[in-house]
């Protein structure tokens, strides 16, 4: 059980019997927001990884072309 301060209860205009309702609503909001936070974190992570993967692939592109050229040269005998 969570006891809310009387000052807060007066500001909210809530009677003693409604304390449990406030705690319940507060907990429901927390639970409802949590999946959105996880989803946003996953989206952010995927965007960051996409940028990292693009950078790595651009850095290694010249090595791929060089390997392809070497294979063609070896196959053609020249």
C-alpha cells in the first residue's frame, strides 16, 4: 500500500477512499508507457546499426572490387 501525502491529496481534491484508485491509475500508466519506451529504444538501435553497417560496407567496397578484379585476372590468365 502506498500512502500519499495529505498536501498532495488536498491539491488533487481527492478523498481518503480514492487513494487506491490514484495508485492503480498511476501504475496502469506506467505499464502502458513501458512497451512504447522499449519500441522506441529498438527503433533507435536499428537506425544506429543501419548507419554503422552502411559505413562499414562503404569502407570495404574498394576491397570487394579489388578482389573481383583479381579473380577475373587470374581466371583469364593475365
